C-alpha cells in the first residue's frame, strides 16, 4: 500500500473514527508501546542493581569502582586505561544509531541504494559492538569475574585510600586491600550487560533482515520504507539503554 | 495487502501509513556531535571531579540529556503528535517512583 495522503484524513474530527488520531501507522504505535514495556524491564534491572548496591553501603567489603576493574584496552596489554574501552563501545553504538537514522532519512526519499548502504553500516556497527562486548566479558572472566563469585571487593582501608587520592594515582590500591567482594557486582554485570547485549544481537538480526529486504526491493514495491523506521526505533532504544547502562554501571 | 478490500481514499487502520518527508540530515549530525561531546565530557569529568554525590548527579543529568536527544531527534519523537508523545513519556514517571522506593529500601537493608 502506497503512502496515504494525510491531509484528506486530517480534516475529520479527532476521535470520531475514519482517521488515525495519533497520525501514526499501526505497526509504529505498537513498536512504541513495546519499547515502553521494554523500558520498564530494563529499569527494573537497573533499579534492582541500584538497590543492591545501596544495600552494601555500610558493608565491611566495599562495592568496587567499576571503571577501575574494566581498565583493559585491546593491544594495550599491561596499561591501566579505565573507562576508555567502554567509551569506545558507547561511540560505536552512537555512530551506528546515526547510520540507522540516515537509513530512515534515505527511506523518506525512497532511495533504495542509500537505505541499503546505511543499513549495511548499521549492521557493521552492531557487530563491532557485540565483538567489543565479547572481548570485555572475556577480560572480566579472565580477571576472576563469575556469575556466582567476585574477586573485586575493596576493604574498608582500601576504600578510604581510594576516596582520598587525587587524579593520577586515583585507581591504584594495594593488593592487600583487594578481597572477595559483593557477589552481585559480578552477577549483575553479566545479567545487565548480557540482557542489553542480547537486545543488540536481536537488533542486528532484525537489521540484517531489513537490509536484505531493502536489497530485494520489498519496500520499493510497497512504496514506503516504514519498516526501516520501525527497526530504527528499536535500534535507537538499544542505544538509549546503553546510555543508562554506561552511566549506572561504569561511571557511577 | 491483497487480503484487505481497500478503496483508495478510504481510511484502513491496518494498512494506514502516514505520508512522510525528509527533514534533511543537518539536525541528525548536530545530534551526533552533541551526544559525542557529552560522552567525552563524561570521560573527562570521571577523572577530574572528586567521586561523590555531586558527580553522580552530573552523570545522571548528562544521561537524561542524552536520552532527550536520542528520543527527540533520532526516534523523531519531536515530530510526533503531542498525544502520542505523552502516551509514551508520561508512564515513565513510574520508573522515578521505583528508583525512589528501591534506593530507600536498599539503604534500609544496609543497616541490617
């Protein structure tokens, strides 16, 4: 079905039928409602993480500083580079969001060639992000992170040391100040980033399907590229969730 | 859509797709630079600001700003009808209630 001329429906009364009150297609409205429910799922995980972290605020073994633990960078073995790799992952996901929205924009101009080009870039960005996450997980597991144990606790003494040192030797604590820490730190890392990573994975699968459909001319025949917009909404949502995972899991 | 008997000009809730137009790529690239800038600022502030409540508030504020730009510009929420935007955005106040409640509970648990 080709694009409808909206103006003809717009003249009718808002809620009397015969027009779309929100001026939006059925599929896009359902995508928005799904994303709202998914936002609740992710916020439950993140808020649960916050509650558990708060419950350790007076514990003897402190909640570790996440950025100090995720301090590795590919090909920079032996260097202490906190936060750098996650920032790169954030950049990759934001950039793939841009290529996605450029595909949506090209879809508005019915440019099959440009839509397929930008969908390809978006798939590449998603795969790059997944690769980064796999690398990050393998580093964390290699350092001793497990779903049911965590070797990243800081003793009271080490915690006091961390909160007084200034930039430069900010993250270095004595090996003696390191101990078995709160188990939820490691398990929630795997659950939260794993659940987000699974969303990225399904996003990549959906993007590949849309990319193939674009190349095969499915949307050209249909007369509009609304499917690109709908998957775009999902892909931007995954990016949005990562913004909050990045804020709450790495920065704070 | 051969299953639906459809006469041109008649509204069909299942197949209806509003006419869309390109708004250009200028705003999208501007949004990208804003998001990149805030992320770099996050990175810099992590090393320059002392850890504590104030820094956390700044990070959360930056997160909300990034969310505003992603939802508003990338997801085209700015171009949607206000009614639709409200239907999606207003229910998220429940999340704020959940945050307040569970952080309070977490704090209470820490005293056990």
